[in-house]
C-alpha cells in the first residue's frame, strides 16, 4: 500500500525551519559571458546532431544563508521549431518567493545583440487558500535559427523558512556545460546541509570549494528523450537534491548507521501501534481454527483484515465533507478493530499483529514502489520507502502480503510492490529486504473465441475473456469507483480494439466482488467482411484477436532501457467453423520463439472437421532490459506480429465451385 | 404561475445562510424519468438571468441543479468551473449539496481554487475558478449559483441550453432597460417563443431537452447544441455603435479598432525594401513578404482585455518578431502596403458550422487571416484561394499564422467556412472556398520485389501537394532532425510487420510552395505469408483510407471531413521466380456524390500491378447519407485487406 511520506518518521527538514539571521543580498549584475565565434557559427550539436537546440551553458547558484538563487541559461537555436525556446516561463510560489532581476537577450548570427526590453507578465498558474503559484513569462525578440538566446534571473525566497533545493541537472535538451553551486548556511545554529545525487555520471559530484561553497560542473549531458516503455523519469533523470538534517540527529552517519537508527525509530512506532495482544488474540481465536494449516490460518487472517473498511478506497471527499465527517483516530490496532475503519497502513499493521498473535514471525516492511522510484541504500532518505507491506515467515519461507490493497487476495501484490527492495525495521535497527518479482503465470489474460463464418464473409459467435491473478486484481482496482454500466462500456471498447471492426456486446460479467475468482466477461461478436476475398479463395486471420502489443518496437534505435511493469501471460484460443461450400486449403504452420529471459511465443492452428482450432501463448518474462537488448526484443515482437498476421486459406468445395 | 415564480425568485443572490436555496430544493423535488443511454446525471434546472443596464453593462446570474445518477456523475459534474477575465467581474459563487440522507452542504468562493487558462498563449488574462461540490454521489442533488458582470465590446450574448446529459427544464430571463430592443436567433433546436414577464422583461423556457451525443467527426459544439443568440439594441444612440446589426456594422467596429495598427515604421519600410529588392514581379514580392511572415515572425499570443480583439501595432510586432494571428495579419498588411499591394483583415473561425450568415455576430470568430487584393499584373495560376469580389477584384485569402500553408492555399479548416472581410469603409461576410480535391493530392508509387520466402524489398516515392504536403511537412519540421527517420518508421510500422527502413530522404522540405517529396526504401521479412505451396500477398502495401466503418449505432449528426482530396497508390511487385498468380482480388469501382474509389490489380511481365485512387469531393456528409458512407468505406477496407494468392508453378 503506498502512503504519504509523512507516515515515515521524517528525518529531513526541507521546509519551515526558522532561520534566525537576516539575509544579505547580492546586487543584480548585467554582465554577460563572452560569446565565442565558434558558438555563433555552430549549426548543429556535434556531440548529438539533429536537435532543435542545445544548452551551451547554464549556471545555478544558491545562497542558502540569504535564501536566494541565481539562474543563468545560454541556449543555441538550431531550427525554426527551436524558436519556441525563446518563450520563457518561470514558475514560482508568490507567497514564498519572488523573481527579480530578469535579464535576457538574443545574439543574432552576426554577433549583434538585441536586449530584451519587452513586457514580463505574471501569469497565474494556481491560486487557492494559502497558495499562489505564478509564472513570469516573457518572449525573447528576434529568435531565429543560428541565434543564441540567454537569460538570467534571481529567485529570492522568504527568509523565515528553508525551501526545497534541487539541482535539476538534466533537462530535455543536451547540455554542453553546466555549473551548479550552493553556499550552505554556516551561521551558528544553522542545520547541516547534505546532498544526494541521482543518475549523475560518476565523474561528477558536488565538491567543497575553498570559499565554502559546494560546486559541481558537468559536461555533455544528453537530454532526456521520451520513449514508450521507458522507466519512470525519476529513475533516469540526473539531479542532485539537498536536505537538512535535524540538529538533534547524529551528523555524518554512514548509510549503515543511518538506516539502523531509522529502523529503530520505525520499529518503535510500529510496535507502539501493534502491541495490543489481548484484543488481537480475541480476533485470532474467532477467525482461525486449531486444525488449520499455517497457510490457511494466514489466509483467514488476511481475509479478516480485508473485511475492515479501508478509507483509502472511499470516494475522495471535499474538504468540507472531511471536516464534517471527521473520522475517529486510530491510535493502535485495538482502535482499528473498535472503529471498524482504517487506512491502508493501519490495516497492514493489524495484519502483522494478528499474524504474531497466531504465532507467526511477522513484521512491517517498507519498500520503494516501482511506480515512483527505486531504493538507493546509500541515499540516507527514508522518504524513498513510501510503500509498506507485511512480511511473514511461513514454513521457512518469506511471504509478502498487502491486505491494504483491497482488490488483491492473499498471495497477490500490486506490480509496483514486486521486484522491489526495502527495509525491515527491527528493535536493533533494520534489515534490507527484497520482495521478489511476480512470475508471468501470476498475471494472465485468457481470450477465447468460438465463431462461425457466414457465406457472405461475416463472422459471428461468442468471445470470452478471463483476467486471472494479478491481471484481474488490476482490472478490479482500475474500475473500483465505476458502476457496471461504465465497466461494461469500457470493457466493450477494450474487446472491440482487439477486433478488426464489427460489433461486440457483453452478455456476461462476473468476478468483480470475489478477487479469488477470475474476472470474467463474455459476449457476442459480429464482424462483417471478416474474411477477405482473393479471387475464388477466401482468407481468414488465424489469431482473430489483433496484436495488442504497443508499437514500441517499431523504431530501429532506442535510447532508454525497456521497462515492462510486470511479467504476464496471454493465452488465446479460437474455434472457427466454416460454411458449407468452403473448405480449408491451408492452415499456417506453427510458429514459436523462445529467445530466453522468460519470453515465449507460440502459435499453432489445426484443422478440425470443417473448422480450425488455434492456440496462442505469449509470455513476457521480465521487466527491465538494458538498451543493448533492444534488437533482440524487437526481433521477438516482430516474430509475434508476423505469427499473429498469418492467414487460413479457404477455397470453394468442388460442388460450390461448379455452381 | 411557474413563470412568475421563477422570475420573482431570480433577484441577485442574497446573503443566504448555510442551507440550500429554495430554488434548489424545488428543483430537487422534480420527478426524474428514465432516460435512454444511462446518463451519469440529469440537469433538473438550468437557469440564466440577465440584466442589461442602460450604460451597456450586463449582469448575469447562472443557476444549475443536478441529480447525480451514476458514480461517473461526480467526476464530471461534482465541480464547477467559472471563467472570467479582466473585463468580467465574478460577483458571487456558491454551491450546495442536498444529500438524500443527510445534512445539506454549502461551499463558497473562498473554497475555490483559481488558475490561469492553460493554452498556447504566452499570456492571457482569462482565469478559472474551480469549486468542488460536496456529496456529488448517486442519488444526491447538487446545485450552484454564480453571477458575473461585464461590459462587452459589442452588445451580444448567447444562451446554451443543451448539454451532454438531459435537461428537464432550462430558462433564460432577460431584463432590458426601457427603450432597448433585442434580436434573437435559435440554433439547433425548435424555437421557444419569449413570454413577457414585466416591463421590457422576457422569459424563454424549454423542457425535456435531450443530451447531445458525442460522435466521431461530428460538427463542433455550437453547430449541434441548442442555443439562442441575442443582440441588444440600446436606446442611447451613442451606444448603438456597439450593436452588431449587420456584418457591415461589425466590420466598421473592427476597422475602427485597427485604424492605426498598420502604420509602417522606418524599420518595416527598410525590411520590405530589403526583402523585395531582388524580386522581379509583384507576385515574387508578395511571396517574399508572406514567407518572411511565416518563418521570421513566430506565433506568440499576448491577450489582455481588448487585446483579445485589437492587434499590437505593426511596428511593435516587427520589432519583437513575434505576435498572434491578428498581429501577424497586421504586420503583413503593413508590409504589403509598402509594395503597393492592399490587403484587408478577414476575421475567421477555425471550425466549420459555427458562423451563420443570417445572424451577424462577433461571437463566432476566433482567428484572423488576410485578403490580399491582387494587382492586375499578378497571374492567378497556382493561386487557388482566390475570391472574385465585385468591388475589390481578386482577393487572395492567406493565413499568415499557419507556418506551412503556402501562398495560394488556405488551411483546410478555413475552407468551406466563412470570414468577415474588414475594409476601411465596412465589410461583409465572405464564403471562403473549398479548394478542389485536385489541389490536395498524394501520389505514392512503389517498386517492390518479393522473394520466394515472402520477403519484400520496397522503394517508394511519395509526392504530396496541398494539405497532405502541409500536414507531413509540419510533422517533419517539428520533429528534431535526429528523430525524423522515426516518422518514416511509424508510418511503415502502421502497415508492415518485421520491417527495416534502409533509407529515407525528403525533397523540398523547406520549399513550402513546392511539392513535398518523400523517398524511402525498406525490407520486410515474411511480408507474404507462406501457406503450403502458396504465397499470400497483400497488394496494397502501404496507405490506409478505409476508416469510418464503425457501424455500432445509427448516426445522429453529420460527418465533417478535413478537406477534399485525391490520394493514389501505384505499386509494382516483382514476383519471385517460379511463382504465378493463382487468384487475384476483384477490382473495385465505387462512385458517390461525395467521393469515389477505384482499385485494380493485374499481372504483367512477372509483376503484380496494383493501382487505386481515392477521392473525397465534399467535406460535409449529411446524416441520411452516413449509412451509404459506411458502405463506401467498408468496400475500401475490404480492398485494402485483400490478398493475391501466388502458386508455385510446376518445376
């Protein structure tokens, strides 16, 4: 169950730490760095040709003591379409900061300069109670291919609190050279400043300078390129973030020391909530039987926890509704049982308590959900661990459960909580722990069509679809706020997207309320013109269901790793019957591909009386693949598409031919 | 009785307590019938009350009551969005919920979130307040009320009374000052006559209004949703200039607004001289200026107050080298004047079906283009967007905002549409031409070779004219050069599996007035499917025209196409040695009033030769013609999927 970071004991202070000292202020400077003739003459980026523009240089300097930042950016425009880079928008929270000293200019290709003297607008981004985010917007003059634009400004923050500081090192444009610097607040009483870097090349890191600033220089950093099936941006974007540590906490800890201390804190907090043996024992004795096997006991306790209404699955309320319906606070698992209502985290805590009361070794564990980020042990930031699970030792194996995920039965986890790393807090500290990745057989979609072809080429019959395991859970969770009408409509559209036109009408739908059963839909299909004509022959696609793989493998080149959310299996089958007057001339040969890494495709068709039966399996065996495996993956999916594209050839029987 | 009650009850919203107003409670008591298509909610009452003051100020109170019928209703109607700008003051904003089994809720403006309008503009002053309404769950009734005051530039208004969900009752009341008059026009709905409810006060009421159903390729909302347009004629002659009595009135108003905008600065004059210095003819000079406008003046919109209508001065646009549509039209007009060519603003609309010639109004416009008055020495050849005007002669319509549509053409969405010609002495509504299909062409020619394993090598040349050239040119130019091969791969990937692009080149990419020429080569593994001793080959290797065949339910609204076009494919596929054609798809030849499709395949000299031509001549297909259109597309789709069967000849 994912949750807000505030549930983890917070060890960093990024906001609302009072600063006692008044700020100084750097005067605005209107000096620009010299422009080299080579940069003026540049017509493309030699390091990464073919972009609309590139960042020649940028500099970001932060003065933490005086709460201001200065930003400077010099951009080369290469194409007509790159001219839009001359439209600048700087967002800021007007209640906490202001933008000052904006200067900008355009350097024409002949080296002459046009200073920006136009209007700067304050565009409202969002305004609500206690919040007003504005954007300074302006447009540089005479921007054309070959020119250089540059602008700088200063962000002055209010001095009565610290603000989140991050060097957003990587942008969507190639950066030739960049310098980042921060001058920490070193006045007495100021908290210590720490940093962590993400995806920064190993050759670069913030280094303390003689003048007390931390600075980092970086060169030739490619821009982020968006592609299908790429990992989440947080996993690939280079950045450095800074944080303050509470003055009461030890300074300069090693990662081991840090996580040990955090683990203890987390463990204490959990134990305080869970440790209500009396109340738990009563539930356990009502829920499980003495003769139940250990696994059955766990299953029953899991089901019991999921009976408690989960506030995370209530329709989101407005502030006014929440105020009026103020929920009773749960301070421990006894309260959860008494109030018969809890958030996801509390439900998982209850599961740990019940498991322990039933004699299991069990604990809360905290992981970094793959939907957001990965867990970096060396980064001393507990906010990474924003999802929690229940760990239980069962028959000498580790079992991971998440009863807080309402639509996931015992044994199933949401994909973003599988294949992840995290921590198991203990009284002594914290153990690192890995939650295994699910298997392809844990998420299955079965599709079956039983259809007949009419003499006019129209196909009619029935289609059924079963979503099993994790796939069924995902569908249930996706539709949890919808009624049957909406579910039916969207699933009808899904099925129609697999068909080459025609109509589909759902006649059966079941399994929404029982997660242990397949989610099942079935309906009738009618597709005019399904068979295509080829002189006196007719052709019919063998796979019936169109390939649903995204067109992610169309391009020959790839920049980012390939990322599937979870392993899965597709099982398709078709029984097709042909009318009198047509007989099967050929069926496609069986096709198979098993390139390793758990990937598998096989399709086979056999003649069966006057019809054909087809079976198709597709197994996606893993989730993360480096760029160098892209050609092999592309070949695999090309094989899938080719196999799916095969045709059954029909020809008239002799009688009908003579007719 | 209901009328009188409604009008009396529609005073300015008073300072109510934390309970729902009576009008909402009354609406909640309405009996809700069973509707077709399972709407997510029903509007019990839609009420709009406008008070016009003698000084031209207009204040309107809006009320709505919904009953939420399904969970999706909360997402779609559980919040209120109110737009306003620097000319419009939001006076009051409140919403309520009447839960079926609980205490009423009230939320106010202080509970709302305000944000700027997200769009392409660098800056505009339009703001949106969003107010979440509590308890918007099935079975509950919710409602809101807000009021706005503004003083419009022209005394016009509209009342939209149809929505995506059914409406039980919609009312519009209007209070005019003594001596004022109105003109109304009903659109897309049977007119309901006004009922006098007091001194120069009127009420219109409509009941049981069905939902507008969203259909693909349907006309824009104002062309399908029931509404009433209103124009106010003031008593004070000084205000009469703000009344859009005729198209000429509106043109005069706009001419007055832009009277000094086009004055050329010395810098503009110098630039014009520089750009046209080497150009031998007037047409070449015009092209030099229009090209400068398209490429050198980038689109940046800054709209504040009257700036939504009034362009920036030409000198300012030239100085900064950016502006919005009216700014670009202004500067181009100024530059053309310097070479002795006159031009006029044409206020336009980028969607068809919104402007109605019979009801002059400024509200239907959203764009600005230019009518260039062609001097006699400019030949008409190649300039397709010419209108012959009795007073001004040949007017060449040109859109300086569209960066890729060259002089002589206009973008498809402006064709078969209307534009208001604005001249210093008045103006008129022009019917903008639909360019003939022959001006928007695509010819794809392929030389391909098949081997006995079914692998195909292809060498294809595409030549594009008009809109097909503009669309692809825009896509290519807006893609960084390093990624342009992906455009070819995406296109091939739509039609082929298991292919590899081996080369691609683009001809005339930056010569906008020339055809766009694409040349690409590729190889496809297993293109032809092996079936025993047969090879199955789809002769239509690339290109797709067979959409629009969804036959799920009867169509309610007409279909709009982008443009008239002719698109052809011509593929020669050399067959592998030892294979002969055993079965070929039949030719197709379909002709309709709106288009035609013809395909043919034959075998000669060891090659399959597939040719087809698809033509659309009209952009508007009336609803009764839609079933026939579906059949038309179904035949195209079948032809596109058809295969030739090759058989291995005896050794």
